[in-house]
C-alpha cells in the first residue's frame, strides 16, 4: 500500500510541476574522441578510412575493410565525441527470423532487418554496436573495435549459414 502511495505521489508531482520534467540542453562533451584523431588512429592501424561526411548531425567515416566494410558514426559533437556507433550493412536472402534469432542469442552487436523494397528484391540488415566513451583519446577505441570486428565476423558467418560439406577427394 505504501509503494502505491509513493508511486501516486511521484506521478502527481510530475503532473503538478511539468517544468521539472524538462531536461536541460546537453552539455559539451568533456570526454571522448575527435573525428580527426580517430581517423588518424584507424589509418595507423592499416585501415582505409574515408574523409568524414555529415549526415544530419552525425559525422561518418567509412572503413574499407574487405571483405566486410563498416562505418563509424560520431553523433552530435562539435569537438569531442563521446557517443559512437559502429555499423555495417548486409543485403541478400536474409530473413527477419534470422535477425530475430541473432538478437536473441547475442549481446553486443544488434541487427535491424529491413524488408525488400520491391517484391522479389533482397532484404537488408543493419548491424550496430553503440559505445559511450568515458576517457579521452582514440586509444580508448581499441577494445570496442576488437569487439566490433569479432562480432561483425561472427554475424557475417551466421548470415552465411553453415558451410556446405566439402566434396570427397577424387577416387573415394
């Protein structure tokens, strides 16, 4: 009974004082990475990294890592970015059930399934991994990048399905 009263009081407080429910404008990040430093860091690791492009309020760099190219998106940041998202797009005969099963069974990389735009077309899937940064400098991306690349490869293998059995050697 007491819990119910507390919940009711909290709800009434929110109704009685709507100005308190408003959130302040986000402060400039005091931790994170710069897009330029991250691009330099990734290039130093041997990546072929594009110049950043703006899409809305996000800056995106694309990494031509073959056979699995991917992107790193920096959200709403002027100098230091503390909110990044790794992503990769897949197309093909991918079912929504496959993506649902992946999301159920895997923790870090999540996937969103998009139906084919035309009947008989191929579905697409966006694999994503979100990271909040709590220190300064691109070096803090080392572990998240390792996790991303491991999970990206696992996701690609999962979508490809089990390998077909090898043909027996000739004469057997």
